[in-house]
């Protein structure tokens, strides 16, 4: 069964076995507004937890996407190159950004579960 975790910077990671699929949350895409460009990491790139992994540009701002966990990029959602708006339309689904082979699953322990993330969002208003 897949496990869904969240960061304070509004990234999510859905872990299935030793592979994590990463994207930004609905909250993040709402704050950004219409996404117009996405720069994805190359397959084979080693990324570190909390390190910059991708860039999203919207009508409001450009922002970095940080890796929720360390590992090697195994896939990038190339569909976002032509349709970056998928992030706005389905942030937790078709708007996923990249997949990583986790190098240290224990890093996930520091992340929020869904209830914890929801409580965290309530402190931001």
C-alpha cells in the first residue's frame, strides 16, 4: 500500500515500496496560480532530502521544488513540459513531477502524514 507524506514546503511524496512519486500540494498550486513552465530533474540525477530538485514558474512567481527524500531520479513527468497546467488541475495525480528510488526510507519519518499536514496548513492562515 502506498504511503503519502508531506513537507513544510508543500511537496508531497507517495511511497510504494522503495519508489517515491513527488509533486506539490493543492495548497502550493493555489498559492502559485496558473503554472506556465516546469523544469524537471533529469533521470539519473542524485537528489538529497531538502535539496532543490525542480522549478515551477507560474503567472505569479518562480519557485523551487525541494526533494522530500534522498534518492536517484528514475522518471520525470514529461507531460508537464507541454501541459504544465496539469499541476493546477490535478496536483496529487496527473500533476506529479518526478519519481525517485529512495536511498534512505527513514528520512520519511520527518515528514507529515495527511492529518499532520492538514493541521500545519491551519496554522498558516
